[in-house]
């Protein structure tokens, strides 16, 4: 899934308008849109039942036939919800909690309400509140697990949840444009999906403001109901 995620980033970069590549308008629209493309591939497409059924024979070939890799269990393993210490390994439901936790610490730090040395204790407190996990003394899986703060990329974390919401809305628009999408995915026909993204997102670079880009692609501005509906359909309506 990590490879699929990064492939989403790569496909976006590859799809940006080549004729504008030396100008700002030819760059990616925003980090949130960038994350929407990776999360579109990883969460919306990559964790869909149809895609998982398509790749199961290849997974079984690499890992060997085993009871855990029967068709239904393979889907459940990939869509399992279980809070964990590591953000990049988090499931779709608990991932936003990781983002909120980091955002709240960032905001308190930037506003001067806390100092750097306060972060480990605050991290432990918020991990217990948000995810029910005891991280006391676990610095390896704690506040130093991400590169963002050491790189000075403050304010980046919310783009993951914004990206997840954008991705859900975009995927809904793709399903509307391609009514037989499920069948296509089962047969490994991904090109129509890439073509839609190229037409509606990639080729435009930074030509439009983010809100207008989404309106052009889906018919409306960002609406979190699509993300909520996606989570309910995948994890509650089985």
C-alpha cells in the first residue's frame, strides 16, 4: 500500500502539463491535492474489494497459498481497523486522529503555549485520548517517527486528511463517470481511471484555485459527506 500511495504522487507529477513545466502554473496545485492523488490510489482504489480481488493471485504467488489469503479474509485483512502507534500504517478510520494530534501540538508550539521539551508528554496524553494507546517511554514510535518536524514542514499534516476528503469526492465522481468501474477494476483496467484524472486534475497543474479545480471535476466544492459516506459504506455496511 505504501508503493501504491507513492505511485499516486508519481502519476500526478507525470501527468502535469509538460508545456507549462517551467512555469508556476505547471506545478502541482497544492500539497493537499498531491495527497489526494496518493490517497485516491491507496485508499479509494487500492483498498477497494475489486482491486484487492484482482491482485490476490499475485499476492498468493509471492507469499504462498495459505488460509489467511482466501478471498474474503484478504479483503478483511487489508480493510482492518485497529488503532496503532504509526501514522503511515494507520487505517482510514484512525488516520485522522493521528493528523489531529499532530496539528494540535504544532499549533500549541507555534503559538508559544508549549516548548519543544513539552512535546513527548503532550504526545503521550493525546495518543491516549485519541487512540487509547499508551506511548509513555516509547520514543521510537512516538513524536520522532515523522520527518515533517525535523524538516520544518509545519502545517503539512492536515493535508493528509484534506487529501483523503478530496480523494473520496473525486472517486465518487469517477464512479459516476464510469458506471462499470467495479467490473473494470476486477479485470485490471485502470487506464480509464487514469484518463479521468488526467482530464480533470493532472493536466491543469495550478491553473485553477483548489476549490475551482474540485468544482470543475466533481460539480461542487469540498464536501466532507463523501468521505463519511465512503467510510460508512466500507466499514459499516458490509
